[in-house]
C-alpha cells in the first residue's frame, strides 16, 4: 500500500470481520487512511483499541516509529509490516526475518520531496540564511558585506547514492542551475544513469575531492555508519557544503562540529540527526557554529 496513493472514492464495506485488520503506528495522510479504510479494518493511533497492537496486530504500517526486536517478539500474530519511505533502519529486519515476516517499503514515494529539501538546504547554507536569521532575531546588526555567501550555479554536485532520490537531485541541480554532476554508488552497474549526463566516480574520495556540494542518499547500515567523519571532511574543499537528508549516523556529528569550528568546510545542511528530534542540549554546539541551519527529519 502506497501511503500517498489517491484513488476514486470507494465505499467502505460494513462487513469489517471479513477484512484484514491493519494497525497504523503513525499518523498518515488522510487520503492514504481513507484509501486503506476502503480495503482494510484500520486501527488508527487515536483508537482506544490501538494500545493493544502488540497483542492483536496481524499487519502494521509504520512511518517514523521504531519496531524493535522485543516488539516483533511480542507480536505473536504479526504477518507483515509496511513501511512508508525507503529506509527500514527503524525496523528490526533480522527479527522479522527470523519469523518470516515480510517488510514492504515504498522506495521513491518521497523522492521529489527529499530532492527539493536538498536544494533548499543547499541554498540556505550557501546564502547563510540560518546564521543571518539568528543574528537578526537577536537584534544584532548584520553588515551587508558579511552575508554574500556562495553561488551554486555551474558548481560541481557530488551525489553519493544513485537511487531514486539521487536521480531527482541530479535533475534539479543540472537542469535548474547548470551544475556538473559527479555520482558514486559501488552497487550499481557502470551503465546506470545512462540518460543523465554525469561523471561516475570510482571512489568516495573522488567525490569529496572534486565537489562543491556533497549530498548523501544512502541507507544507514553498519558499513555506512560514520562514513563521513573527520578524515573525509578534511579532504573536502574549504568552500564545500555537506548535505545529509538520508539518515543520522552516516555523518559523525562530533567530527562535523569540529570541522565546522576549524572551517574545514563552508557549512552543512542536515535534515536528519542521530537523535530525533534534535534538541539544543545535544546540538547547541553544532548550531552555534552558524553553519548548520536547524531542521528536523520529516
């Protein structure tokens, strides 16, 4: 079931007993809920029966909640899990696999929205929107000569991860700003993106060395955790921008703060953090650099 799908209105059957029961662990778009209700007996989070989902659920649909091993083990009736979005790192996939419970995700459903977020974060960092807004909010003067920022047109955009989102990002920056695209993905064949003008990087280091903007579009896995740490940030151009709209944990946040304080890169745009939602207590130091506009993951 694609959460964003909208079909012609369908009458709900009153014979709920014949329909599979699906528990929604998160709030979804009203149109998605309406579509689901036409086909399933849907238990939404506000339903009093929702509290007993571990005991009763045969099917779950999740957007942002965690499904841990203890949850899977407690769900004795569970037959399948649906996940809105491509990432399944919030689900214990191994626990599901051990019980032969399939997981269905929706790759590509949010690709355009994420790609536009990459553009907005890049521009916010390049034009120092976060820093200038914070200073003006505090009543401080912002001299014109201190807020010129960077121009992105015709720059090199390094895309790490050549899936649906990476393709959309390439189209936006190339089509709208005339940017050169350098892309890296060790899992895709050499002829991937045959219809997109780009340079295929052989290594991550090639992307870091050559790009003015590096944007990450890969899953959080054991091998990608901390993929961007101090040594990688040190390789980047001093005028470079790092964008992470993938998952918190791919970028080592302590190393990023250090790199920004040392002015190793120009700035970073994050719409995901290791702690969600991000708080001032944990991220105050990172935000205080003035080079990271605060934003939480959608």
